[in-house]
C-alpha cells in the first residue's frame, strides 16, 4: 500500500512540472435576500480600491422575480456597484426554476446594465442549463482573476423554496469535476486527500 501511495505521489509531483498549474481560490458566500444590504455593508468596504471578481448566483423560484425581491435586489446591487472598485467585475447566474448566465462578466460600475438584467433575468439568458449552481462555479473559474478576490455569492430567495437545501461545497466540487479534461489543472496537493481516500476504500 505504501508503495502505491509513493508511486502516486511521484506521478502527481512530476506532472505539474510539465504544464502550467492554475489553482483557483474562490470563496463562497451565501445570503438571504432580506439580509443583502447588511451583507454588502459588512463585506465590501466603501471606496475599497482592491479588485474583486464576483459571480452572483440568484435563486429563481418562478419565471419572474416578485416585486419585493426585485426591489431588494436592485437596492443591493446599487450599493454593490458603489462599493466595488473600478477594476471589479460581476456576473449574474440563476438557479432553480431556470438556470443560466443572465449577465456575463461585466464591470461593476455598469449599473444600468446590471439593473436592466435584474428586471428580466430569464429574458437575459441566451442558453439554459440543467444545473445553475455548477454553472456558477464554472463561470467563476472562467472569469478568475489572479490579481483580484474571487467570490461566488449565492442570493437565496426562499419564499417559495423553504425546503430547498443546497450543499455549496458539494456543488462546487461537482462543478470542478464536470469541467472538460484539460480545462482545469489542479495541484498535486489538492488531489492527495481524494487519492488516499480511494486507496483506503
């Protein structure tokens, strides 16, 4: 058994030396829509000059957002646009009743475009997918900026989906596994725990 583990370690250590390794450091946050304003105030400091790349994952419980949810989202994103730096970007992805990219990577200061997209989330999606949560992490990886803080922020609108339970870490791992071969290279250390568990089993 030790021989097998040693062999696998050697393979994993030598392979990255032949290719450029990209290790994504994407932080996940989750917030109820009713707490969005306070979340923004606590998370993003006013006039922060650091770049941020955020993929917002918005829960869609019907074809259209109800009026109250839309108002709260618009207020939240106005504040987000004010607080993020000129070099920051956002994208909007939906999950639930419909799954898709409503707004691809866009400068955080493009408030008019962001608000227009929020008003018609479903109409803004070009292609629909089966899994919006995995899609959000794929978008976060595609938009990854090494010089910025990279986040996925899930905005939960649970009025019609109170029993929905989402394991964010599990979905993030699933999204990474579903990436096409060669699209995502992972470091040897990141793979070690999984290989050891497989050997034990």
